[in-house]
DNA sequence: ACCTGAACACCGTTCAAGT
DNA sequence: ACCTGAACACCGTTCAAGT
C-alpha cells in the first residue's frame, strides 16, 4: 500500500498510431541517433525537437517524459542483441557469441551503459532477449530457478565488464597517448608497488587487445563455472 | 596528439589545506550525505551550498567542477570496501566476503552505481582496494596478467549484478506490492510463455531473498571458474 | 488531433567585486 | 585567501491557446 506506484512506458497503452504528423518511432530513432552522437548528457528535449524541426515541446504529445523516451531508446539497444540458436551450435558457443555481441552493442551505444543502472529492462526487445536466453540455458540443462540465475550471472558479467569500459572510452577519448595514460595511472597508483608492477607491463600499448583478453578470460571462467553447476 | 586531454581530480595537486573556512573534506562529506538521501539527481551545487550555509557558488573554490566533486564522493564509497586478509582465511573465502561487501556498499549508496559507468576509479581508496585485490589473487596463485584478469572478472560480476538491483530499487521503492509487481512484469512478458512460467514461480514474494540466492549462485560459479584457471 | 510559445522552476559555471 | 551575487546559457515540464 505504501509502495511507490510502479510506472513504465511499457505498461501504458501507446497512443493509437495515425498517419499524419510525427510518430513515436521517428522520435525514438532520432533520439538514438542523437544519443550515439552526443551521449546521454547531449540529449535534450529541446534539441531533439529542433532536430525534428518541431517546436520545443511538441514531443510531449508522443511521450510523457524524457525518461519514457529513454526507456524506448534503451529497448532499441536490446533489439540489436542476437541470441544464436543453441540447438545449432551448442549452448557454450551460443552463450559465448551472445556475450561478445552484447558487449559490442553497448560499446556502440555507450549511453546505454548509464541506463542499465537506472531503468528496468522491460521493453519488448529486452523481453525477447531474456526469453531466448532462458531457452538457451534450458537447452544447456538448467532447471527451475537455476535457469534465471545462470541468465542473471552471464548478463551481469557482460555488463559489469563493459560498463567501466565505456567510462574509460569517455574520459580518454577513442585515441589517446599511451605514455600520457601510463604516467597518469602511475601517478594515481603511487605508493602501491604492486599496482606499479602492473602498469609497467605493456598493457597500455594496446589496451583494446588487453580488454578483449580480459573479457575472454572472465567469460571462459564464467562458463566453466556454470557448466560445473550442471554437473552437481 | 589528437587524443583528448585526460583529466581527473586525482591528477591535480589539491589546494593546500588551511584551517579557516570550509574544507574539501567537509564538502565531500556533505555531498555524500546528500547523495545518499536524494540520489544523484538530487545533488546540485546550489543546494549543497545552501546546506553548508554558503553562497551558491562558493564551493567552486574547493572543487573545479561538479564532476570533480563526484569523483571525490565516489572514492569515499570505495573507502567503505574492505578486502579480508587472504592469508588468514584463504583466497576463496576472502574473495567471497569481498564480493558480498562490495554489493552491500553499492546498495547503501545507489548513486555510486551510476558513476561506475561514468568515472574511472582512480582515487586513493579505489587504488587501495585494487592493490589488496591483486595481493589476494597473487596469494591464490595467479601470475602475470591473469592477476588483473581475475580481478576484473570478479569486480565485473559484482557490479554487473548489483547495478541493475539499484535500478529496481529506484523504480519500485524499497517496499512495494508483490501482486502489483507480478502483474506489471506479467504484462510486459505477455507473449513469451517461457517468461511467464518464471513469473508464476514464487520469486516475487521475497525478491530480496531471491536476489541473494542469485548472487550466491553466480559468485560460486565465478569462483569455481577462476579456480579452474589455476589448475590449467 | 496535433502543435506552438510563453512561462515556471530549476540547473552548472564564470567572473568581477567584495573582505 | 576566501566568499559573494549577478549573469549567462542552458534544462524538463505545464498549459492555455491556436489550427
């Protein structure tokens, strides 16, 4: 009774689609474009309105709030994730491909990383992915709650690994000077000889490659661990 | 050369601490308090100024930007994480306790979940934790880059699991009506019989307990997987 | 049914001016 | 050395008014 009322775009009837004027899809498409180009903080209702050559506040007829618009844009990102058919390649390969795919999608839309901690993923695309992931883990042999646990575990790993990556990309820019970066981190790590040992390794010469290796290492560990759950 | 200049509070000399007037520590403490109470969007420089009974813009003498202040507050959160001594309890227990601790810290400061994807963790507290985690994984037997891979993997898992938890807590409030929630999710999952099967399980009667179980399931899997890396 | 502009209550940040 | 207030360029959102 005392609980906050739960609201989400997905739980309200959308306005009937009519031909004239703008459409929700058009707005969401433009929003995603803007988010990709300018990031989460670069999207404003006013600027988006202008981009669609509409008055500053016209969008409010299609969308109740900016947060709702973000929910819609967020689900578009989920729509880019594909779950390979586990019956054709086996669940491990399927899970592995999915994980790499999810990472790439988030790296392509870094603003989505900020939304993972802010909006529940209840859109149709997110549901579709969740549904297919459940099928995958069922095919692997999981039963009951373990299906969802395995699902949550894999998703958590992928996002947990990728979210901080977007933070680095954001502060450092895509290309930067490896020496400057090394120096910066070395300075931050001063007083921790163990950390410095790490920094003097060649990590920073090709951080992209290093991240891939790190991602693969963790992914294999994760899948090994899940496989072990099946044995017990 | 073309790279964006890398900036962070931690790479600039702090202003010399002097006795009179306000201090950076005082400001950061007040900021954390405000963030805990009102969330990330509830913190404004103006309101924080008022809380310290200072003029709206006085804080800018201690801190260059709001983002810098957030970097400082973020590191305070890292300061609450404790890494048990792996020599006393063994690395698995150490890692497990650390993981649970990290999760609790983030749940206590939900705004920090939003910052993980936005700010690199370069503060002294974050460095301290990273340093101690490296020692833990060294004690476990990892060598070379694998030390950092294992580190990244565990951290990713914990944050990846916890970040969406804060999103749920935020939209649903701490206490809510389980039936309303079940109905909401059921509606979102309409058309995916597999998902519905899940919803009709008793998950939602005690979601806190369910999340704990989920977290433990993934954590054990993760640690099993890491242990397997040691064997090879 | 759809769109507009003005208006409200906010933001972060700069900067000349004060003590 | 520290603090202030006014000012600039923004926000999201509401709402009466237009077509």
